[in-house]
């Protein structure tokens, strides 16, 4: 069961990593794409380390492992919601067309 969980986690992280990096670098220029990709990967590594540490603190406390699992699921659901909301905002901005700069006097 443990190996199945590891395999599923690895698959999910791989899919999410590729998708988020592709989406995050899609608007970057060719010159900035490497820097943007590096920042995305660094943020993912730091977020993973801090998130796992926080969940382990919750699991080791009186709250117990079930609370840590529920917190992880809640955070994942919140992340999916925020990602979807950002995508909808980006699509509506793209559909509206470019914004013209105000003319100076």
C-alpha cells in the first residue's frame, strides 16, 4: 500500500510540475524563460519543504495524522480553486483584448 501511495504521489507531482512550469513560462520571453522556470522550481521546492514540515507538526501534535491528511486535502482543494480562478481571469483578460495606455497631455 505504501508503494502505491508513493507511485500515485510521484505521478501527481510529475503532472503538476510539468503543467505549472509550462503555464508559468508561457508568457515569458525567450530570454526570461530560464529565469522564470528557475523561480517556479525554487518556489515549488520551498513550498513543498515548508508544507511537509507544517503537516508533520500537525500530525505529531494532539490533532493526529487524520487531521494532517484532512489539512493536506483542504490545501490541495484550495490550490485547485485558486488556480481555476486565476485561469478564468486570464482567459477573460485575453478575450477582452489588449489594454490601451492612456494618452498623455
